[in-house]
């Protein structure tokens, strides 16, 4: 299973999306592949707080770009200021290439277009986790 580290321990994931049904759907898929969803956040502020609370036991964060309170770009910046080694994958609607480029230049490991294609998600996330 893709979500299991060597030694049989699952990768720990935080999912941040303002739409809880999207977070739940993504979480169910990742859990079915062996990952452990250690937390979900409905906005960027919750995502940053959750990361800091669970650190260093977080292997991956998925951050939606458009969220209330603090958007995904600001949350990405704050998470990386806290932990330069954080593995963050941004999610968002197909759109502004400048935003995607900005996120990657800031330190996001990848960008996944919503609605998330589960197979594409695994193809992007698994190599990031094995780095």
C-alpha cells in the first residue's frame, strides 16, 4: 500500500479544505490506501495550528489555495517558516498559473487540480513522501 512507510507505519497527513465534504472524500481515499489522516482543517489558520500541534509527526499536508481566515498561500508560508522541511501539496481549481508557480517557488512540493483525480494524487504524493 502506498500510504505505509517502511516498517509498516502509515504516513501521517493533514488535509486542509474549506469544504469538509472534499476533505472527507480525500481522507477516505487516502485512508483506503494506508495513510493515516491525523487531522483536517477548514481554513488556513486551523491548518497552521494543527501542523504546529502535531509536529514532528506530520508527513504531508494538503492545502487548498482558497480558504477563509487565512488562505492556502499564507498558510503555506507560515508552515514553511515553522518547518522548512514540511512537505506541502497545494490543491485548487484549474486556473492561474502564476499562483501555482508562486506556491512551488515558495516551497510547495506540488500542485493538484481539483476535483482531485485519485490516481494523479498518488503519482504525485508518493514520490514526495519517499524523498
